[in-house]
């Protein structure tokens, strides 16, 4: 079993290195100090930093401070990248690209393409991700090769595409791109900045070498640790990632005790992004499966499930926009699109936590309709509901309902997208509580089970069934459960 998840372990370093652009692209205004403070805040409190950056952006636009405006648009991309909000990242990157083109700033135009490359890669649209990477390099080729900011952007582009090749299992190419990034990092003249980007680069390379050569992985990790321990880099949170990588190395060497020690240190510090948390929980599960610790396996599987809900939900929501994106339409083979859609369908059971309001639910339904139309054109099969509703998803829906989770209806609608609409066609005045009650009947919950879930008397459930028969014109001679489950 591979230690590294296809989503690379060094994701955190990629995110934190993005804002190095603004070290080199400094605005010439009194907003500079506020911008630098906001940049540092992203390391400790991304939510607060993002809210402050929106206010700073308004001020920069008012004062016509072009460089600050561009830096803040890039900062928004950073935030959505860190939060793995792919749909918003695509929007923010395209906004950055438009503004950069308007201001004729090729540096930020290239940065926008790097972010788009990340967004498409996160949705496994590898062909387009590579195209965005190549666009970024093409733009940078027009710039002054002695400009330090160009070197940083080019290094970052190489690092991201290295991550893509790791996902594809092409470690030789991943190492090649990672070393190209280090070559660009070495051009940095400032000692602090140089140490910082090299610290990132060596950790990145160590993560790749875990799958190729453990001695090389340890070698590059030690080089990163040496740089991180310098006084100049105090406060820069590399300790977490170093422990995670060390944990993977110990796991590979079958030293499970030391692997757990390092994983626990990493967990105690805590990642701020879902992707790395997902990988850390998987690492714990692998170790506990080898040690036979069933209790901790259960704990970390639940943690993993919770984090995957958010990750898959965000990827699913972003699909709607990608399908309508003129830059991607027509550029993919049927195989790639079908593969992507298949991945999304398999992930539908994890979607519901990302859809917390009516607007998002409506977007989900629209997206699913597009997917459904495409599948009908390319596959001779039964309905989407029949594909999705296997025992595992049924059990998950039941668990959500039994726990009286507020996201039950969002999850239910993912599996039965037409259920609510069918009921409303019969009676448009149905209350949301009546639709939810109908969903319980669709899942064959008994009166006693519904009573326990909603903390009411079984007799009250019977009364609700009676009223619902009238509201939906269900004949008395037809079993109500059969009515809800008929084709």
C-alpha cells in the first residue's frame, strides 16, 4: 500500500509558498504595511485574513493602487486554494487573470494560470491542468529572466505540476519537475527568502522520494529541517509537515511506534486544510490496522469520513462550473470525461455536508441534471438513482437520519434528486417537515424508528401518516411504504 495519498503530502507547503510572490512584487503605497500584516495573518488565521483582505481590496481599488489590488486578488485565490473551495478558486483565478491582463501585468497573469492548473488538477482534469501550467510558462518566458519574482512563480508552477505527476504515479517526472523548481529557488538572492523557498522545495522532494528511495527522502528532509531550524525561519510552521513525512518514512521502514509518535505530533499541531488532514487520518488508519487497534481504527475512520464529506462535496459543486467552462469544453476525450463523472458519482454519498443552504442545494440539483444528461447519452443503463443507491449509501443515509442530522435532507436529495419535486407536483403546499417525513417512509423506517428519531410518540407518527395520505392523495387500500417506493 502506498504511504502517500495521490493528493500530495506537501500540499501545505505549496499553499504557504504562494504568497511569496508578494515579497517580490511590492506595492508602492501606504497600504504596503497592511498588506504585509495581512500576509502574515494567513499563516495563523486564514479566515480573518481573508475578511480583512476584502476590505483592503476595496481600499486599493479606491486609491488606484494597482499592485496592491493584484496582490489581494491573488490572496483570495490563496484562501480558496487553502480551503479547497475549487469552484470559488476558479472564479477568483479568472478574476485575477482578467485584472492582470487589463493592467498588462504578466506576472500575476501567470500566477492565475498556476491557480487554474491547481483547480483542474484537484478535479482530476489533468489534461487541462497541464495546459494551464504550459500557459503559465509561456507567459513567463516573455518576462525578464533576472526578475526574482519570475523565478518564484516559475518554481511554484513546476512544484504544482510535480504534484500532478505524483497523482498519476509518474514519480520520475515528478522528481524532474521538483528539481526544476529547486533550480529556480536557488536563483533567489535574498537569504531569508531563499532559505524559505528551499525549505519548501526540499520537503516537497522528500515527499516524492518516499515512493522511490527512502534514503533520498531522509536526505532531502534533513536539508529542509536544517533550513527550518535557522533563526530566520522561526515562526514558520514547518514542524508539522516534517513530522508527517518522518511518520511516513518510519511507516515504510515498519517502525510503527515511531511512525505513530510523529503522526501524533503532526495531529496535535493541526493542519488548516482538509486535504492534509485526510492524508494524516489515513496514515493513522494504516498504522492501527497493522497493530490491530480496532478502537482507534474506528475513531480515525470516522474522522476521515467527516473530512471527506467536505472534500468530495466541494469537488462535486465545482463540477457544474467546469462543465460550462468554455476553456474546458471540447478539450477532453470521452474517456476522460466519463472517468471524471464516474468519480463524482461514486463520491455522491459524501456530498451532503458541503450544501448547507437552499441556494447550494439548487446548484447541486442543476449540476446533477447535467451529469445525468451526459450519462444517458453515453451509457445504456438504468436511472442515476439505481446506480447510486447501493447498500453502503443506503446505510449512510439511515445513519444520518437516525442521528437526526440536520444535513439528512441534503444527503437524501443527492441520492433521490427527483423525490421532492415529485411530491411537490402532487401538492405544492407540502411543508419541509412533511417532505422529510416522506423521506423516512421512502427509507422504510418504521413508526417506532421515526418516533425515536424525532423524539415523539408512535401515535403521533401514525397521525402524521394519516395526514400525509390525505395531502398526497394516497388511497387507503395502498400500503404507504409501497406507494413511496413504487417506480
